[in-house]
C-alpha cells in the first residue's frame, strides 16, 4: 500500500523517485524505465519506492501529475490571459519560441499520451484529465470574449478550444518528428485563423494585435 510522505526527508525521497522516473521515461520511454534503473538513479532502496508507490504504474501516474503541474506553472501567466486575441496569440507564439529554444522536444503530456493511452487505462484517464483542464483555460477565455461581443453568438468555445489543441498537439508531434519548427508554426497559425473566423463583425479589427 502506498503512503504519502509525512516528513521533509520522506518528501525529498519521493520527489527524487519521481524526478528519476521522469528523466528515464523522457530518455527511454515508459517501458525502458525499469524499477531497478529508477531506484539506482534516485539513490533509494526498492522498499522506499514501494513505500511511496504501489508499483510502477502508480509511479508513472505521479510522473504525469508532476509534468502537468510544471506545464501549468510555466504557462499560468498566459493561461489566465486568454480572454483577448492578443493574449491567445502570445500563448500560441510561446510554443514556437520554446520549442525552438529547447530543440523541439514535443509536448511532455502528449508524448506520454502517445505511449500510454492505448495500454494503461488509469494513465489514459489521468492524461485526458490533464488535457481537459488545460483546454478549459482557453474555453473560459473564449467564453469571456463571446460575452463581450468579440465572438459571434453561435461560436462554441468548447469546439474552438478542441480545434486549437488538436492543432497544437499535431503541430508539436510533426515538428518533433521532422526536426523542423514549421509544422508547428503552420498548425498554430491555421488554428488562430480559424478562431478569428468567428470574430464578431462589430469588433475592432485592430484588437488582435
């Protein structure tokens, strides 16, 4: 049975295990990140790992949660500013800039989804929850724009957010695979243009800049 750490030392040990698992998964995939390699990298015993996690699947779910927390932390200032065309454009441009700077690593959540969604139902559900939570920031921003009359009344923020995230994830995957930023740039420009096609005709055309 897994236990939550109750001391600072325990929390540090658990954090090292998650960090070690994350690094090995990033380098070798979930299948390649064996328990023995994880404990060696984290400098903990096997009994310590099984004290905090019921097994490798439980540890993988902790990696998912940790990755998603870091994604949100890194983007939060932009995610809470998606109620304008300029805010959305800044957020989309950030993905292009960050992927260029970090040599096209892809999406830390999307990469796990590609490996786990078809074979681990608990992990799939966690990953789906991550995407849903992430998308809701854009949904809320678009809802506020519709309420202010910046979008046509029949614009569906949920559907529009799905279009954007599908373009984002597909663009990230193609950019990583081709080692070329252009697929991501093209996909995000197309997604933004699709959003703009729902712009209310009475809106100031300069507002998106």
